[in-house]
């Protein structure tokens, strides 16, 4: 079984506890280690780790990053704080009830972005095929044709993790597999400062006992529906043929049939220009009322407009998305006379599209967005309303 030294990156096939090269006892063993090339790197409690790095007096204290008071939520809770129960996205008042002695620090996004750029620069030394997911995580393709250094993927990952720790001052957890879905799952298995791998021969058996929520794309509402149908584990989904999954869950059923068997065809895709900007909301309960649907549309349009403004973009086509109670997805679109980035125009056009569909059917999801993106300078021309 291949053995990786997580300190120096040496690969060997011995079963000894110590690395023959550097003497470290941080050995990771996996039978398929040399054959796995897709990685997911996830910074450990990123925002909180950066704050602790910059203020060593916080090292052993529970730190929560977020805006206190009102309806603020936890952005990040460090691992010390997590022992008491606070988690990301938890209401701040609840987090402080669980951990009243936590140090609360407002987020400093400019600083976190700078740190993220430092990490990205280190990753680029190994491969140009990096797909950022957020400031604190990314996928890497370290296959032989992609990596820039003639070293095994596992070796490069061990050295990258150590370089980030030494040069940036925070720790990361690494997942290694043969596709993105399983690499992401692996990076969550041994946090913080973890290194894990999932190989082809073990994937299906490893997935089988997990709850259905472990599958990428299954949210709370879908999990509840599955539970009502008596499906609670991945093993139960693995037993269903693809046709049955498609019949139950529509287009998603086709992807689901592959994921539950450990198959994910998505490639690691480096940054590329956005083709669309959209937001959506899944209702806590299915909505039938046309008035309620129209009311829910307005804040979504405002969120799209905000994203367009931040991206210095406009869109030439408005796209409405609806998902019915039986999981059928409907999309309707309208090409504009001129591109726009204005919420009121998005709402007016989206409302017209929505009214043709809001006929009393129950909907579980509503979304609005724009396609055919253009630079903001080309949107909302002055003579638009002449």
C-alpha cells in the first residue's frame, strides 16, 4: 500500500510508522494513492484562522466571525468555538447562547481576499487547472497532462499544504480522488489539517451507508421527500435503476444515478466569464397563490441587480425558473430590446413571464436571472425610454 509523508511529500510502499526520508510520523496510506489526480483544497475555518493568525492572543479562544446583533449570522466559527455548538450560518444570537464567551469579530472581506490570492498563487505553481469555489476552497486537476511539476499528485498536495501553512499562516484540509464530488467529500473527512483520499474500488461501498444529504445536489426539501418515500440512505438510491430515479426526480435523477455510484463527469474548469447571473429561492412550503409568487419575485430581482452591479454587467435576456411540487423544472425567457441591470425592469419582465405560469399550480422553487451578459456600459442606454 502506498504511503505518503505529509511533511516532506515522499512516497513509498513501506508499512513503517516513520518516513524514511524526514523521520516524520505523519504518514498517509492508500492503495490507489498513485492513481488519483483530482483534488479539493479547503481552508480550515478560513476567516477565523486568518484572524487568529493576525492576533496570536486569540489562538486558544473561541472566535466567531460575523456581525453581532439583529439578524446577523455566523460567517465562520473556529474549531474551539465549534466545540460549544456554533456553526456557519447559525443566527448569531443562538451561537452566543451556546458560546457566550466567544470573541466576535466583524468580517474583513478585503483581507480575506488578499489571503485567498496568496493561496491561489501557490496553487498555480502546481497546475493551471484550478477551479475556485469560493475564497477558501478550490478544485485542482493534477493529472499528468495538467500538472506543472513532474511529481505525483499526492506529493504535490502534501507540499502545497505545508507551503500554505508556512508562508500564509493558515492550515488546509486536502481531499484526493478521481472526480470532484468524491474529492470534496474526502476533504471533509479529516478536518482540520486533514488529508484523505477516496479510490474507485471503495467509492460505492463508502457511499452506501451515508444519509442521502451526503449526495451533491440533495437539499433539505429533496431529502424530506425521499424520507416520505422511505429512502434515507445512499444504498437505497443505489438499488434504484436510472429510469426510476429520472421518473421520480426529473433531470436531476440522471445525475443522481451517477453520483450515488461514485461517478461525476464534471471537469475541473478554471475561471471563465460568467454566462448568466441568477438567484433562486426554495420555499419552506409549496406556494400556489399567484400573489405570493409575485411578491416573492421582487426581492430576487433586487438581488440579481445587485450582483450585476458588482460584476459591472448587464443582461440581454430575462430568464424565469420555476420548479413544481413534483420536481418538474420550467424555464421561460424574454429577449429585451436593450440589455439591463435594473431591478425594476427585471421585475416587470419577470412578472409578465410568471403570470402566464402562476395558474394555481403548486411551486416549490422560484428563480430569476439574466443571460446574454454584456459590460454595464452597454446596459440601460439613455434613450431606452425616449
